[in-house]
C-alpha cells in the first residue's frame, strides 16, 4: 500500500494542537502530534509545503526509510520546527502500522514490560500553604508523585511576584498573547525559598510521595549545587533542569556534589545530541519530548541506549503536546525496560468532544487498552474551521529589565 495524502490538521482542544494526518491508498488513517508551543504555524508550513511531497506515493510500511528520507535526505536536519513536523509524520505512520496489524503500539514495540506505569502531575501554589493544600487534593485523587512549583514574593518589593513555569491545569495556562507584559524573575529569592518549601512538603505529605521540582535552568551552576545539596534531606524523586541541557560540565559538577537525582532532556531535538548526557550518566532520568525529538522511531532507540547506561526514562509529557503524543508516551511507559516515571499533564475536559483515547490514568498509574495503533481517535468535524489564536510562553525580565532565560 502507499501514502495517498499527508496534511496538517489544526485540532484545538483547550490549546492550539497541530496534528499530522496520513491517509493510505486503501483508506487507513493515522494521526500524529506535531504541536510546538507558540510556533505552531511554522510546523504547519513544514508539513504542508515540504514534507507532503516527500511522502505521497511511498510505501507507508517503511518507517525507518521515510524517517531518514526526511531527516537526512534534505540536508536541513534538526531543530524544534523540523523535528516536530517529522515527529508528527512518524507517529502517524506507526498509528497506521498498528491499525493494519490490528495491534496496539505497545504490542508492536515488544509487548508489556509492566502492567501499569507511574505518572506525575503538576501542582502549583501561590504560597507554601496553598501548595501543600493543593498537593493533598492531588494525592487524595490517587496520584503518588507530583511536580511542585510556587510563587515567590520579593521580600523587599512585595509588589513583585516571581512565578515558576508550571502546567497545573486547574491553575490555568501561563501562555500569553503578543504584547502582554513580561513576567519578572529573581533567582536569589527563589533559591532561598526552594529548600524550605521542599522540606515542608515532605513533612506534610509523608515519605512515600514522589516529589519533583523543575528548575527550568533559571539559576547558575553554583546556585544549583547549593540547591541540590540543601534538597538532599527532602529526598526528591528528581530535580529537573538544574543547568542548561547543553552545559554538560555544569551537570557533571552538580552530580559530583550532590545525591539529589537529576533529570534533563526536553530541549534536545536529536539522538546524536543527547547521547553524551546518557553515556556520561550525567542524569538519572532522560526526558526528551516525543513531539520535538522526531517521534517514536528515535525515542525507542534512545530508551534502549539509556537502558545500557542505567539511565531511566522520565519523558516530557506537558499539556502543550496533544493526546496522540500522550498516548505514545503511555505505550512506551508500558514497554521500555528502563521506565522511570511519566509526566502526564492532561486536560481531559478540554479534550472531550475532539479526542478519545484508550489511555487511562487511575490511582496515579497509566494503563492502555487494546485499540490498534496509538488508540486515539479525532472528531475532525468538531474542529473544522477552528481559528488559531496566537499564544506563547511569556518572556521573563530581571530587576534590571534584562531578559532572563525562560
Ligand atoms: C515540563 C516543562 C514544560 C515546558 C513547556 C514549554 O517539564 O513540563 O518544563 O512545562 O515549560 O512544555 O512549552
Ligand atoms: Mg521541564
């Protein structure tokens, strides 16, 4: 059989989701996620103007060949825009392969390594008390691991509030429209508050809860060393992005100074780039993003590579990638030997009416049903004619008005 059509599909469901839809000559349909937060239309252009021509008429079964044709065959390779478009195509082709075989992705990938997989969600509080109260609610609803973040009020200028990046769905998204004022940031206030809050969380929530915190590379390497050391008694599941993903020396220093587990990866877009991080065991958990890393084909290779170096997976699962991507993450979570934990930022209320999925999250664990392929269906009629409303991550500025790394 061959590929008859490839199109981008704008499928908003609470957020600006972009899908790749592939249709075969005998009418099978595959969907993949190709959402790049705030840069969605750049990816749409790549899919419709550049990738379609490389795919139509080809045998849809040869995923590795088609992946290489797009990645290496066109000279321009890598980067978030191209790799997101490629990821969408790759997921759609695996979806079709599963549908043709009558098998769910987890079965195509070798079958289950476990019955269910541990998930974590985001919890944000405006202060310590609210954070603990909201965490208790999440735990009561079944979750066993949470990624916590909080607002810090500047002790000298109380009108300045520093908000950490978060995707606590019930606290609202942080994306803003063009021209909205920038956010403010002060690392000293944050670094002085973080350990105390982590210890208070541990004391209030008990020893068995998985506690995760994302630094988002907002502080210096020496600040990170201090934080990682001070966090040791809180026993974090992991500390995320304590240094920029490409600063391997800083990551090596942090690991040599502290036993706090570390996770990095959402800003790697290519297998080649992330190898060194894994080979040198600079992280306990690798967390590349299925939709920005080229899809299932390279993710499986990375998972196996990491297994050989005793690094576990904690793949990026934010709310800004769509249900087909979350479904792939769930299938991988069941199958890879070195699975660690899975971030699951879902907005099921917003998804309903557009997406249906065979993934369930119950009691803090992910399971997936037997529906062939990714197990995600899209009601295209529900999004036909939908308008794109531009929204991006806000910029941050420090007290001097300089741009601060997001
Ligand atoms: C995370 C991430 C996200 C990112 C977002 C950017 O670990 O979940 O850091 O929240 O900020 O995906 O678009
Ligand atoms: Mg992160």
